[in-house]
């Protein structure tokens, strides 16, 4: 994936900076721990302030 330098920050084709991707990965790892605890997708999405669709994708991965 190519990075585009926009002056202050570098964005990739997906629109996230390196810091944004790192923050998203930290959320995903928190979700994994809660999957093991038996939380539902809706409860987990609300707790992490993400969409249920994101939680569904993380659970399938």
C-alpha cells in the first residue's frame, strides 16, 4: 500500500495514519479479550464505541 505525504501526517489508501491503525489494533485486542469473556457483539460495540459490524469482523478474523 502506498503512503501519501500530506505535509503533517502520512495517510495510507485506507485513510488511517499509522497512529490511527495502532489505536484500532489496540481496540481489536481489547475486543478479543472480551470475546473470551462471552460479551455479545452489541455490548462489546457499545463499550468500545465502535460499530457492531466492526465487532462482527473482528470476531470472524
